C-alpha cells in the first residue's frame, strides 16, 4: 500500500494540518494513558480537557462549541470499518501513526463502499490534523513497533451511547453511537454493525 504524508497535496480533500497550537502539555499527559495490545477508545478524559490547549481548540477549531478530548490507543494493522460524523474530528498524533481514509461521497446508494478507494496517510508524532466531516476514517494503524497513541477531539457527546433507537432502513442503519455512522467489513465481526465494506479488509 502506498503510504502518503499528511503534508502532501493529496491530503487536502480529506483534511488539513493544524499549526499554532501548543501541544506540549497534551503530548506529555498522553504518556500516562494505556497502550494495550488491541485498541482502546475513550471519548472524554477530564485531565486532557482541563489543559489550556483545550480552550484553544474549542474556540479556534470548533467556534466555541462544547468539545470532548479523549484518545484512541493500541496496536492495529487492519481497516476493519469506516465511520463518519456530522462534524470535523481533530487528531493529534502522539506517536507516528497511519490513517486509512476515504470519502463519504464515494459511498454507494446502498451504503456499500469499495475498500479499493481507501488511501493511507502517515501522521508524524506531534502533528495535529483536522479530519473533515466528509472523510471516512476509523482507528489508526500502527506505524512503528510498539503501537500508537492518538488524541481524538470531537463535539461533546460524539461516540457516546445512543439514547434513542435508530431506524432500520437507509442511512439510519449506520448509526451506532451519537454522531457516528459506521460501515464495517464482515471480517471484523463488529456486533450489530452494518457490513457494507466491499473488497479486501486492508492491512498495513
């Protein structure tokens, strides 16, 4: 698989690199978070949200909307699924990591998606990126031995447990959490998920 860089022009349709944020304390605090052999995602962490840079992200990246700051850590080499939100997501790479991403516009009318359209991008340690709302993404992949750590910033409540029953037709079938639409690969065996990824379950 061709692994591009987030600084390449080809990343422009998916997101952008963010600059002028002081990430030093955020990166330091992330050193204390777990790094399991599988993948763990925690939507909201008080210690991260209490850092001064949190207010900076809230004002400048989300225009004052309430946000949550959590993390996705682990050791992963598979695509497994793709998700999207109705809002941009900010990722801060604590370690080098690889994102497997695509475009919501390429989802077929039956909500299937050809994994041959997925592109891979390396996000270097210490880099903050915005991933646009129309960008399909999922857990990062490991870029170096030992796994990855990634800060995940989203509007408050995103990826938390649903408080309503989603519909069973159309796009409603993809709703698996608040502000989260998910298309899984059958090989991943994600319980209750809509299996619409067609083709190879890509690996890095």
